[in-house]
C-alpha cells in the first residue's frame, strides 16, 4: 500500500498565524543575544517551522551553517519548504532533542525557543546541547514566565476554568517559568556564566477572536485545551476572552504583553 501523505496543516497554520506575531520577535531577540557573526555554525533545537534557524542563517551568511532539529516530521517538512522559499540554506533533521544526530563540538551557538519545558528529561536535553557546542559557544533559551504575565493565555485559561473545563494543556507552556529553576538546570548540565532575565514583548492581533482561533488552529499543545470547549459554547467563550483582554487593547484589535525568561550561557 502507498504511504499516507504527511498532514502538515497544523504546522503550516503555526507558521502562518503564530510565527509572525508571536515567535518571530523572540527569534530575532535570541539571535541578537548570541551576536551571531558571518560564518557561524548555529543549531536550533525544537525548531518548529524554523524561525530561529532562519534568522540565524541570515546573520551567518553563505559561509555559515544553520541547522534545525525537531521531533515532529510535519514541522520539519514545513520548515524545509519555508527556508527554501525564502532562499535560505538550513539543514534540518527530525530527531528528539535528547539524542542529537550531530558530531561533538560542532556549533558556535545553540538555541531553544519555547521548547525546553516540553522535554521529559530537561537536564539531558541541555547536556546534549552542550555536547555538540564548541568551547565558549553560547546557548540562548527562552521559556515563558508566569501565566499571569502572559495576558492572552491567562485570559483563555481563566475563561476555560471558569467553565470547569480542564486547561492543563494551556498550562503546559508555562512548566518552566521559574527563572531560578531554569538557571539551576543549565548549571547542572555544565553551562557557565548563566544569566536569566525576564523580557516582555507586545503581541498584536486583529481581534480576540483571531487570537483564540489562531491558538486553536496552530498551537501544538494549547489547542488541545480549546478543543474541549463545546461548539454550542464557543461564541460565549470567545466573548469571555475578549472581555478579559479588551482593557489591554483599543477598538477591534487587541494587544497584550507576553513575557519570557531569556537565558544565555557559555560552554
């Protein structure tokens, strides 16, 4: 029998509706923090559709090498297609972050954007990153801070739990929000000069409805919580989220803060 075609619809939606307003600004911040130069070799773990890898590729230029790794084959397929469409050479691998198919001491900089919190063995993932980094290489990681600091998600969580709907899948992205725990993890994996700072950025969407439906369509874990809202209650749920976010926006469009821990460390 012929192999079934890989379903990339969720990954394509992630790239189209979440990367521009949410993940691209953080990706640009991360590669800026690493001060990537021409010819640098960079690695993006849990790369999703490759926004950090693409930003790094633009800075490292033709003499550099940008590599992205993700466990989701659909994300990798969309990442390859997007990089090609943008005229960027990025090498992608489909593999778990705890078992990188890469040679030791290969990279000048490594990144992990909003992925570390999902690894079952976070210390092992960081130790594996350190293994493939060159001496004095820089690691840059982002993880969301407390839920209450991320107004869009907090509005959805509050609206769900106010209806006695399990919001655990919406809480998962915040599983590594404590900066002390994040710093301790990096140090236990052998990194030095570890620094963690909280950074805020403003996210903008045309409306609360667009924001919620973007998460429902494209967010890898959070959308699972939103699928629990009964169809008959969806309009009321949207109105509830909008009411919680309206004071932070103006007119039909909304804007709200998103806050991340930004970790930088050296091998």
